[in-house]
C-alpha cells in the first residue's frame, strides 16, 4: 500500500507558501478520475528548498511511492476495424466491441487477457467520459519479464508493447519527483526571457545556453520540429514564429514580472501594389505545418492537432535573419532589404536572408501569384497582427515575449485545460495519441505565476518506473494549482523536460537514456 504523507505537513505547506488542504493530505481519499491528486499532494518526504540566487529558490519534492499495485503488463494493440488483421494492429485502444474480439482471439491462443476501460477526466472544453478500451495480458515485476511475455504474444500472431501501470495516468500516489524554481521579484533584480542558439534553425542544450548567458536558472520551452521552435514565438517584441491559430500561449512582460496565459492567433499580411495576401507562416519549412492550425488549405485539418504534421502544397512563408540558412527547393521567392524593398525575384527557393531584411518563399500556386505580383525594385508592405483569445490586438513592445505551447493548465487560479482547442485530444476514431500523450503519465515541464506574483518553473520527471512516473495533463494542471499557481501552462515535455541552475547544473533526471536533449528554445532567469 502507499505510505501516508509525512508528519507535520502543515509546517511544510506554510514554508512553501502553497495552497494544500492539510486535512486532505493527512489521509488521501479515493477520488474520481477528474480529481487528479484528490485535492492534496501525497508528499512522501519533507520538501527541500535551497537558494539559487537572491529571490530565486529551488524546491525539490518527492510524492507517493511504489507499491504492490504497480506492475508491468503486455498491452495488445487493436486493429482499426472489427475484422482488421491482428498481427499488424497499431492502435493502443478502441471500441469495446473490437477490444473484446481481440481478447477472445488472445484467449484462444492460451493467454488470459483483460479488457480495461480507459477514461478521460473532465477538461474545460470536454466532459469526462470513456476514451476507449484496451486489452492487456499478465502482471510482471520487471520490464524484462513483460518483454519476454510480449515476444510470446507476438509469436502467437498479435502486435503490442509493454506498459507500466503506474504510468497509466490515474494513480494519484504514483512516485513523482517534482522540482520547482520560484522567482520572487521583490528580491530578484534580474529578468526572465527566452533564448535560442545561433539560429532558430538549429538546436542547443539548455546547459550551454544557460552558461553562455550567465543565467541563474532555466527550463526547456517550446516544441520543436525540423530543428526549429513550433508555434507563435515573439521574442523581445519581434514575431519570429507563426501561430498555431487559437492555441495556448504565455505572454511574459516586465522582465518576467507579469505573466498571462491565453489563446493566440497571428496574421502576417503581404501587400504588393493593390494586391494583398496573408502569409501562411513565419520561419518554418513551407508545406509542413506541425501541430496544424494553419490559415487555409491545410490537410487533413485546419484545427490544432498536437504533434500532427499537416501539409499544404501552396504556401507563402516569411524568413527573418533569426532563422539561419533558409530551405531550398522548387517554387519562387523574393528577397527584401531592411526597408522591404525587393532586391531580387527568384524562380527557386533558398537565397540567404540579408541582414535586417527578409525573404518570402512560395510554393505551388502561391509561387505563381508571387511571380505575377512582385518585381525587383518594388516596395512591399509586410504587416503583422497578434490577437488574444478575445480578439484584442496584443501590443508587441520590446518588453513582450510570447511562447505558444500548451495546453493551458490554470487560469485565474482555477484548473482550466483547453484540451480540444489545443489539439491534445485527436480528431477521428484513433485515440492512441490522446491516450499516450494526454491521459498517460509523461515527464512534464510547466511555467506559471503564483498568487504572490512569483514566477514558477516546474519539471516533473517521468517514464522511470519506481522513481518518477510522470503526470497526465489533468494531474499536471492540479499540481500547478496545488503549488499555488494563478496562471500556468504546459511546456514541451517528455525527453525535453529539463531544469538547470547555475551552480547545480541539471536538477532533474531527464528521461532520455542519453540525458538532456538539444532544444529549439528555452526560458532563462538571468541576473
């Protein structure tokens, strides 16, 4: 059984200045799937807080513990249709009818399968309910034993993988290692902002970026695709990454002293003479719209879908000097100087971006449009507009940074996860992604601000059985609320989750076997 939380928890909570009902943590009560931790954190040891710099602290916490209810199992994959082939099945869960058909076939081969229902918690834009059904076989003490059983099941004609049940995302008392940087601006005189390497089109390790800038602490930031950050990215008032329209983001102003979580859209417009057209993207590979949510013509959807690559064979994409070396390929492009004067019109893509200037690459029908409407010597007008969730224009001052990641976790002090709007619940029948990424436990990184105006950078380790399992999105949201967040948003996670301090180096235990990943961009606390 799980251990009861440590004694004198009230004193610990007071020291952390977080909101955790002491009665709820003294004896954790079973909770519904949507209740996350059940209203209180199951601390298994007294948190340890150290001072990183004046006004900057690091708190490390251990939650829960491994017990006899945690085991490895074989997870049998399901076909997409009731009569689909079993040896090439690829979905982790599906309708009960298909799950029971597969379970029957597994049983006929001499195994003892279980059919289990997977539930989703209630999100801000989706009620709680059944996501699907899984088929599992066996209970094993180690991953090696489960892998051996999986080999036998595959030999019998089935597809599958192994799972550790403490990582199913429904265990409030699963082992967790939580690390939190808190920045109190009443004492800290520095700033909080973002950084990337020599170019957006390239990745760097957090420890290298932190060391190069003299940062006292830092955390990973946006998703990255094709070695570049994905989604709206405004750095120091300059838009250098196009938006996944309507997806969540966090706006940082006043050097980190003001943080606001919202949904953002961005529109970049090109005017050539009397003709006007909206650009499809900023600083990304034309035709590849990671996370979808484009402006039109994208396939298979124009709605946000996390980690899905949509495509569009006719696009206009702006490249700024921050990008580095632009991609090459068929199509057309124009080269603009610092005053948006056209210095070249090319019938192929890949020209260097001039200092202070830009290039606009075009593919498909958009290439024909560009060649028809622009000639060397023209003065073009490129304008941009970023809007919040209410359609209000966001002023892009030199003090404005926006990172679009998501989903939202906490808004105005309340758990508020926009799972559908943020695309972390997939469209269509196959909910494997939703199950693996949103419901199941994973390493998570989060950013927020507490009720006292202190910035919070939080990492929870995961995918490390018996040490730290990670969190589902609903649990991540409740964790941030219990830590005192008034506003909070999910950052890139999984193997990207990493937290560093100036003197301690990497604070957490990244889940990749090779250690910390190279990243698209990061958030740094600088003196």
